């Protein structure tokens, strides 16, 4: 069998994004941003429906005190540092974060969907 039921998709999302703390990370391609002012941010997610969930509040990263470069991908990990990459996807658009810039993911914008 190769297809999950909607029940199972919702359970996987709940077990991995709602019952344990997760952190959102920003990437320059395949490499996570590495800068003194950067840190992963905790995120909470809505109850899944039809195998889909989204962030239940804005995710706001610190103001950059140095260039973070072009943010091309967003990931969700199970730890503030190190940890396991649970989900990763290309950002809808590339955004350059330079000194005094800030990256924000608005509420309900980070959508995780199991197909």
C-alpha cells in the first residue's frame, strides 16, 4: 500500500507538529543560515484538516545584525539547535536579508500538506 488515509495524515501532522515543540529554520539553498543574530524560531500549528496544517501565529525571526543572504528555503526541525529536519520546502519567493532586515512568516502562511 502506498496511500495514507486522511485520518493517518492528520495523525502524522498532529504527532509531529502539535504534540512536540518544533522550530522553523531559514536556508540559503541547502545550507541553514549561519549568522550571529540568527536563530531558529518556535512555531505552533493549527489542528490538521484533510492532511494539512498551518502556523497558528506569526513566526518572527530576529532583526539581522549582519547579512543572512538570500532565503530560498524554509525547514521545520525538532530542536532549537541540531536535531532532525522534519520538513523542508522552497520558499514562495526568495528574500534577501541584510543588516537591519527581518524575516516574517505570517499566520497561516507556512502550510504543511501531506499528499
